[in-house]
């Protein structure tokens, strides 16, 4: 054995000059949580929030494989630097094609979101993995609040702040550069901070096995077994089943976000709430703040008591009647309407993030460390593909439903239902009977159909959980 052992205990073996072993040793020596490490995760995810879905879908698996081979830290640092470069160039775009190209390159070259989930799992002890992944989700929630706010307040500064930014100046020629520049400066600071980011990937010759169990090291490695494991990631049903469920809920989530905003600002004659864009922005901002508080405080405790799967199932089931109650909220008015819709939006957002975080935990526990980056890359690719079609599908669905407000059969619905997954047929029949009785907007019914499919898929025999 070339490397000297730093410490040998009954179940733990650590290698000298191995960054992964240093992290594992630190985890075993303390029961606490490193606030610094959680802050690294928070900052990295926050600056990577604006990645383009299409580019990310094309390269997430590749970046995951790179992180499995060369380490999480290089991919994370490179992703943050990519934000600095291409986000700045996006703000300097002079035509549509340049802007689209910069966003695509940003999504393609910024591969940190998959590896950061693997990193959040590996940097924490097993009992603290929930809060590590909650940090990822909470940072995502901050991005939902801060990103649109920066764009709204800082875009076109010449028109909004003429006393500070004169006409015919640099800021007038590039009206969207200021918010991009602010984000790029933030990303640059994060890139510098990532110098102190500890690596979690093991670099010794037994690095393709988790060292949580001493027998994995003491027994040596078998090349045939290792080759079989490398080929088996797509045959890992605990992983693939959780990814499929994650994709279904991701489709529902992005469609819901699109539908909610459009429905809220629609006039009352079309079945909407007649909200202003400021009203919608405030509701979404409140939901984002609630996500941050919940993910960093309540979720880890509740998840520890219930388990990620049980908690995800429960919140998914409860969110179905919540979502189906949205059309009835039109009967309210004034502050009551605003308070009720804000509360419903908060509960729906918390349910969505609870499901996502639980599935993240399942995905990262379904594989060994040497496949964890690729596994998260697969999940990100599949999710990005589903989220690409979600906004268009949601918007089209709402438009069609508004054209049928006076239809005799299921008012506010579309007749043609696109079947996404074969097993959706059964749940459609069940829910159609319910909808005929209660007569609500079909747009929310369709969303619930998708969520209902996700609920069914979270139970056996489909969802398999690795012990």
C-alpha cells in the first residue's frame, strides 16, 4: 500500500493526501454541521441559478462524469467562472442571436448544479444530508426572489434613473448590462471563495468505492465488478425510478409556475384573479422567502421524523386538493383574496420543494460516490428536458381552458388531453369523475393529473428505495 494510513478504526480507514478522506475524517470527528461548507453550497447554487435549460440538458451528464473523475471542486469552480464570463457577455449582447448564444453557452458550460447536489450529500454526515440538500433548494429559492428583483429594478437604468444614468451613454446602449454585471461581480466573489472549498472525492486507488465501510477497502478491488458497476448506472432502478418521479413533478412544477402567473393576471371574465404583475411578484417573493425559512429550519427536522419518502408522499397527496381549490378562490375579493392566494401559494411551494428535496436524497443514496456526479447529471438532464416543454404546455393549456369557460361539459377545460405516460389513463378516468361533480377549472385538473401520476409513482412497485 503506497499511501500511509492516517487513522485506522474499526470501520473507518483514511488515506494521507486524499481530500475525500480528510472530509470523511472531519465528519466522523464531529457531530455538528459546518456552516462554512453550507455557505459554499448556498453561494455556488445561487450564482448558477440562471443557467439555460437547454444547454444544461445537453451537458449535465458529461459534467457529472467529469466531477466523478476529477472532483467536485473543479467543476463547481469552472461553473461559477462560466457565470462570470457568459453572464457579462449576455448583458453586452447587441442582437437576439448573440443573447441566445450566450445563454446557451452559459447553460452548456455551467455544470455545477448536478455535482453540487452530490457535494452537498458528501460534505455532510448521513444524518445531516437533508439539511445539506435543503441548502441547495433554499439557495434556489433565493434565486427565484433575487434574480427577478434585480432584473426589475436595474434593467433599463437610463429610463428608471435618469439622474444617475444619462442618455446616449454606455448604459443606454446596453440597457440590460447593469443587472448582469451585478450578478457577475457576485459570481466572481464566489469563485474566489471557492478556493477554500474542500474536495470530497477520494483520489487513492480505492477511490471508486465508498469508504464508509472498512470491508470495501480491506477486500481490495475487483476490476470485473468495477466495470460492471460502471455499466449499471442506467440499470440502477432505485436511481432511475426516483429520476422518473422527479421528472414528472418537475413538469408539474414548471407548468404550475407558468399557469399561476398567467391565471392570476387574467381578467375576471376569463376566470382569472385580475391581479397586477406587482401583485403576482409579491406573492412569489413571499413564497420564496417561506421556502428559505422552511428548508433551513423545519424540513430537516420533519424529514428526520418521517423519512424523505413518506414526507414526499404526504405533501404530494395534500397538494392535490389544495391546487384544485384555486378556482374557488375567485369568489373572494380584496385583502381576503390576496391573503388566501398568498397562503395557498406558500403551501404549494413548500410541498413542491419538499418533494424535490426528498427525491434528491433518494437519488444520491442510490449510488456510490464514484457514480454520484453522473447520477445527478442524469437527473438534471431529464429534468431540464421536461421543464423545457412545461411552460409552453402550461400556457397553451390555460389559453384553451379560457376559451371554454361557457362549455356545458367541464367549463374552463380542454377536451383533448395529451397523455404523457401510459399509466396516466387510469388516474384520468378517476379524476374526471370527480371534476364532473365539482365543476372546476380544467387547467388545474390537468396539473393535478400530472401530480396524481407522480403520487402513484412514489409507491411500490415503481419507486424503489436503496436501503
